[in-house]
C-alpha cells in the first residue's frame, strides 16, 4: 500500500469516528423516557387482538353499507310512512306531547241515550208534546214499537240526534229541520203510520200488498228488465198470454196489478 493510500484511509477513519453518519453509539442502561415507554408497550402488546379488532371494524363497515343499500331499495313510501308515524309517536311519548289524530285511537263517545226506547220516552215525547185523542188529524201511538216503520224511523232519528248533539252550533237546528220534523210528520200525519191509533185505540197497518212474482224474476239473479225482456222476445211468446201481458207492463213501468 502506498503512502497516499494509507493517508486516505487514516483520514476516512477519523472522519467516520467524528461524524453523525456513523452507527449510533450504544445507549446507557437507563435510556431515554421514550425508550422506556416503548419498551413497556411492546412487552404488553397483543398483536393478534389488535389485528382481529381492526378486521372486525372493517367488516362491520362494509356490512353496514350493504344493509343500507338493501334497506333503501326495499323502503317503499308506505313503509316510510309507517316508520315516520312510529318515530313521531315515540317522540311524543318521550316529550309528553299528546299524539295527533293519526297516532291516536279515535275517542269513543258514549251515547246520551242507551237505546231508542229511552230516547223516545225521556226526550222525544217531552220536547214534542201534542194532544192525542180521536178526531184529530195528528196521531200518536203509545205502542209505537209494534209498528216496524216507526221503530226504523225513530231509531234513525235517535242515531242522528247522538251524532248532531256534539255540534255546539247548528247541530240542534239541523236535527229538527232535517230529521225530527220529517220523521214525526211521516209517523203522525193523517196518512202516516199512526193514522189508526189514538189514546184509546191501537192498530198496526198491514204490509203493502204484493202479488206472486213471475218465475223469471226469481231466476234472473239481478238481470235487468231490459235483458229479461230481450230474452223473452227472442224465445217467442209464452203459452200463457196473461203472463206475456204482465211482462210487457213490467218492462214499460206500468205494472199496477
């Protein structure tokens, strides 16, 4: 080795010993505070548990995305409305607010009169008193329940009363004008249901007369008069002229017996 080479090697060794580019000097036994923290963490470090936790978190994130997409696809307007109502009802329960008409059951209002008989006995005969005796054109029957028409009309009148009595404005006026006056007139006028009744007599009018219907009427099962007449005309006259005349009157609307 030449003198020049030996000199270069000596200079390089000297530079390396005093340079920061060389390998770090060994630390003391105590080391720095950071080294102590790292050493403690490494000693208690569970790499498997950390990996498992990270993987679980990532899988959960992806599953949430998949479920959200499927739910959005399946969320119809009707289901969205149900969810909105459920959330609204729960929120009002938590805040103490009363549920609105959509979230609350309809309030069941008890009738003022339990049945039509009590309605007539405790109300109608008291607010609509009239003299009842023979010879008057206005009639009443103390056995009104024996008249099917009277029972039907008075029950309808009672139900109308129960519905309109909750109207604080024109409910009563509407009940009298549209329900009470026409009903009482139909029952008590000279040609009404109670026409043969008085304070001393009682008579239930007979049912309206009806003849035996033609066989085709019972067999047509809702067929119109026109279609029945067409069928009869296509099939020709029957063997009974009287029945054909009866059919013609029925189709023309002039069947008066």
